[in-house]
């Protein structure tokens, strides 16, 4: 927790990929939804 919010970076979450049957570590924020793609246009 960071104050009254969950600190996603310290959560150390993992994700499962059913196609490769692999587990992958999820790390940090990588972009801004709904705005990063605008740079391409």
C-alpha cells in the first residue's frame, strides 16, 4: 500500500499465458491508455 492506494509496482503480479502455458512477471506501467496511440496519427 502507498497511503490508501495499492502500489501496483510493488505487487509483483504474475500472468498466465494459456497459449504457451507460461507464467510471466507483470512489471510496472508501460503506457497511458487512450492517449499513447494518438502519437501515431
